[in-house]
């Protein structure tokens, strides 16, 4: 199965961001991809108000994404925001940080489980955490969903693998900072090796590399998207600027990796807390 990773840089305008989704989905379809992954916060970049644009996945924005996937015959995975519950201590409507996977025969959504309360940022002030894992199948392969900060929690990736996933899709808007790019790359390879599956990590590009002005202090992306094999090989990698990555993945490679490196089968269950 051919997959594509669309490392783009989004801004405040949700309709302009939707046009980016269509443009890059068309490019993915042209090279034969059956699945295209976009970054976290594709609907609207971090640093702008999120609650005014939050809508159900079957609302107008999500519906257009679904139509784009159907139009080009490609499953589209994209980051958006859906309504959450109001906070108790302040007059603020929280949102959910949601991934939508939509296209031919697929329409599922995942709300980010692990919120980015780290490195001085507090995502939980405005975002409500999800409560369940989500997986879907297309093209004969099984995929798990994860978002950005989720990459630091190997249990989620192992759970996807133990429940049949051949790959985990990881859209992100990775915050800049000392050593952060190196951490991103290391974590993506580690999660692939932890669970002997493909890790398809799509980050927002670096705004400056795309000529986009971005709010200061928000996790607006650093680029360096990558596709990692079940044995930790980097099959494709991007720089800082917008770029389309393409790779072919298959179930047989996952099965062979799990045969020669049976970490899932060898794990000591009695060591879990």
C-alpha cells in the first residue's frame, strides 16, 4: 500500500487550510497513494482561538474533508478540533484535539489522549482529553491513531500493535526548543521498535521555512516528518519546509519483523505496575 505524508504549514483561516488539504491530497493521489496524512491542527494552527471553529467531525469542515477523500479515492487523516465541555473554574469552552480519518469506506475520529502539559505549555487549559483508543482498516492494513505528545507514551503504540495494527499514524505540531527535533526523531524510531510496526509521523512544517507568520509561544511545528519501518529504518524524511513524503508499506514486513524481533510476545506481563 502506498502512503503519503503531507507536511504542510497551516494558519488561522480554516477555509484556506481546507484548500491546502485538497491541493496536497491531489498530489498524493497523483503518485498513487491510497492514504494521506496531514498534521495535527490542520483545521487551524495553534496560537489562535480554537473554540470558535470547533465543530463535530460530521460538520461542514469535516464533511468537506470526507468529500475530498472520496473525490480523489484517498483516505485522508487530518487534525481538527471538536467541541468539548466548559471548564469549571473559568468561563471557557474547551475543545477536543481530534484526528479525522475519512475517505472511501472510512470515517472515524480519535481524540488526543495525552495532553501537552510540558515544557511550559499547558494544553489542558483549553483542550479536553480523549477517553479511548481508535483504530481503522483500509487497503488490507490496520492502523492505530495517535497525536503528537502521545509519542512519549509507548503503551499506546504497543496496545495498537497488540490489537492488530500494522502502523500507527502520528500527526503532530511539535514545539520548537533545544533538542526537540532530535527527540522527535528518536521517539519515532523508538516507538516503531517498541511495537514492531510502521510509525507514520507527520508534523507541521516550520512556519518560517514556509514564509508563514506564526504566533509566538505556540507549538506551531518544526517539520522533520518521517516514516519509520518496523525495524527502525527511516524510509522517508522531510526537512523544515512543506514537503510530500511517499513510501510503500505492507503487512508482510511487519510479520517478518515480529518473527525475528518478538518484543511483543517476549514482554514480561508481571512487570507492569
